């Protein structure tokens, strides 16, 4: 089981952005590979801290993690998966520009080598039916990605000597301060084009269609974003590809209404069916479900079918299907029907007489949300 991100950084859920950033900087310095050469345990802790910071420093990702835990960032396409374990050392070192003021990492040398540029991310929407959300689904989508053109070649940037960064030394009252910034010549890739095919753009890229397979876990919600690593645009030279950001869009169901993991279904029955009782087949996310209505069932009664709702994305089980019974009153009657009701309108058996145990509408609503 993966360790809690808050525990990794040593902060609480109420920690603000500055506290999270400070905690990560402390952990990164403590476990940095240059400071702990050959120490596999330290390197693992270094990666864990970076992964935790990647999520907790982003308000949207943090909100998803607080609600769904690690499963909000799991899945994938078999070649890297969603965020949550797919970070490599290049991903981690790319964070340092924000954390350590301009891209440098104190005296540790920024990872001991060339900083590789990362390609831009791509964003798509994937529409899912309620049935697909309930069961999980694998979707194949076609995306247009920028990839390096066949025959393109690159050479080391002479401005930064392949580091992707240029160092500047400034004299201050505290002494000489060194800072790093992205190389203006190569844009941080460390390489510039040596030979460019005619159909390539200024960075040596061409647009290509690629079919990407995305495994979407059961229980996702509308608006949730999933990340497929390395399926965005390529970067020039020896850079690493960006990511494919997948936004979930839920298609409204014809009969079922979703509320978290629970589903609601409005069942309309006739007056005769309410009086005599009847069995009904209703739609659920995994097919039809037969329910039996007892004789004399009242309009407004709510039947709870346990476990017939949406699975929790945190694997806490399934929600329920709540069936709302509505007795349909006919608007027009023929002569014989009207005579029957006129004859029985004063019959005590037709006079409303709710039992004391019968809950009011407001009590039913309260029970539904409790």
C-alpha cells in the first residue's frame, strides 16, 4: 500500500501552499541523490517526496487526493500510467526551478547532469456513460501529437553547453549569489537543430495521429482529470514527452440520477398497482433489477437497494440505488371509472389515514442523506 502523501512530507491536511513547499524543500535536500550517493533508500524517499509534492502543490490534484486518495491518480495505458508513481528523475528535477529559485539546486548541481526539457501537455475530454463509470472502461482515443520528424538531428547548444540552463553570478551585500535560468537559445532542451527535414517545424517536429489506450477506473466523477504519462507532445533533442491530460465528462442517464456513489430512480405506478401490489423491472447500471411492491404502497416511499449504485473509487464498496415510488393519478376518467370513485369517495378505506410510523416527506429526505 502506498504511503500517505501528507505523511511523506510531514505535514497535515490543513497545511497551506507555503508550508507544503517548505516541507518538500527540506525533504528534497535531505534525500537528494548527490548528497546520498549509492543510497537506494534515500533515492526512493527523494522520489516519494517529489511525487507527494507534485500532487499536494496543485490545488485541483490536492482536492482529488483528499477525496479519492491514491486511486484518483492510478490507471494508465501500459506505458507509464496516470500520475502517482510514473515520475522519473527528469520529472523531479524539472520541479526545482520553482522550489529552489530559478532552477538551481543549492550546491548539489541540479541532479549531476543535463536538465532535459519536457514537451507540452495535451488535453482531451472523454465522455462516459453511467454504465462505463460504474464498471470501469478502457477507451481508445486518437490524439494529434508533435513528434520528432524522421531525419531530424540536433547538436549541443553552445550557449549552455547542453545543460539547458545558464548560470549568472550577482554581487549582493550578502556576497556573490549564483542563480540559474532557462537557456534563451535552446529553450532549456540543451540542444539546437542541426538538420531539419522540409516538412518539420522550427523545432524539428511534425504532427502525427496516435491511438492511445486509456484505462479508466470505476467510480470516476464528472470533471475529474487523469494523466497519461509521456503521451503529450515530444520535446526537441533528448527531451522527454509531455503528458496527456484526460478530463472526464459524464453523459446524463435517461432514467438514473447520480449523487456521489448513490443512484436515484423515479418509479411511476398506477393507482391500481399501488392498491394491489406488483413486481416491476427497473434499470440499474448493471442491467435490469426486479423489485416487488407490497399491496397498499404509498406514493413517496423510498426503496433502498443496497450495493446497486456506483463503486467507490477508493474501493470502499458500492453506493445504493434509491427507488422513489410515485403513484400516478389519471387526469381523465371514463364514465364507469368516475362512477366507481364517486361511489367510494366517502368510504373510510379510501380516507387518508397515515400510520404513526409513516415518515413525513422531510423525514424521508433526511434519512436519504444520512
